[in-house]
């Protein structure tokens, strides 16, 4: 083989090496770019995980606060002996039926019933308003279902509730 016959092989070898070197550089740049993006994603994920942990902790704190508020509400709305309540009642007087909204003191309280003494009432019926004492006396020592009554929350009730919290 003469020296000139190797020239095309040598030229082809040089072009292949140049091409491989150039390709290798491109791949190195692409690889560096991918590594950079992977690091950025890892940082984002790490920050997100920290944020998620904070959100989970805040959620737990809020749930505890909600539970505490529910307990306080239940305690505040629990009807006990000595409380004042409002109860609606349908009555018949004269020749007609009418609605009365009684204001009462709770004399006794069981799990399902309340023993009430009315001290006032509201009604749009003329007969009821003319016969106030009869309508009030109807609701003395009267047992009624708890679900028919709503507690009157006044300053005295709030004060008593706070004192109960401090004592217990």
C-alpha cells in the first residue's frame, strides 16, 4: 500500500474524530444542562416538602382550635338548672289557636327534658295578651323536650360559664 491510498482513510478518521468530539461536547453541554435542571427540581421539591409540612402543622393547629371552639360552644349552649330559655308553644284560648313564645327559668334538667317556669311571653293573639296571667300560669312546672327550647345567652350566662371554667 502506498502512502496516498491511506490518505482517504486518514481523512475519514480525522472527520470521524472531529464529529465525535463535537458530539461529545454537545452531549456534555446537554448533560450539564440536565444536571442543573435536576438540581433545581430537587431544590423545588425540598422547598415544597417544607411548605407542605408547614401547611400540615397549621392544619392540625386549626383543627385543634375548631375542636376547642366546638367544646366551648357546647358548654355555653348546654342548658342547665337556673338558666333562662325561650320555648314556643301552640295553645288554644277562647275559641282560637295561637302561638306563644315563652321566656322561662329552668327548674330541673334531664338529658331529654326540662322543667320550666314561665315568667313572660310574647304572642300576637289578643286573647293571650288580655289573659296574661292565665297564659303564664299554664307554663308553671311544665316539663318539655329540650329540643323545643333555646337558651338565652346574656351577660349573666356568660359570666356563670366563665366561672364554671375557672372552678372546673
